[in-house]
C-alpha cells in the first residue's frame, strides 16, 4: 500500500469502530488496540483480493467526522507510514 489512509475511530454502543476515508473499509473491536490490528488485516486482505482502487471512498458523513475530530490516535503497534488515525469528537 503506497497511499496513507485516514481513519476515523469512534465508539458506538460500547464498541470501537474504525472507518477508512479513502476506501470504504470499516472494522470493529472491543478496544482501540484490537481495532488497529483488525484494520491492518482488513486493508491487507482487501489489497490482496482485487486492490483498494476498486473500493469507493467512505460516505461523506465520515469525512465530516474527520473534519471535527477530537485529536489524533497512534496505537503502540502502529505503522505510521500507512495510516493517519484520529478519534471522533
């Protein structure tokens, strides 16, 4: 993956969700660290099974969430070359 994906993270009904903006890929987990691991797996699998270019951008309301983000988030195991992550406000 050559492009850096922006990912907005938010909680809904006690579950964490991560939504990529450039490609409509979303994962959920019980913790932020688990969320990051699932995101990496989902993006890798999508890349290998047809490529990210075949996945449309996320719906516009996720971009609005990004624009109003509360701050950045970097998991301890993160590869910052691939993702720019933020927490929703």
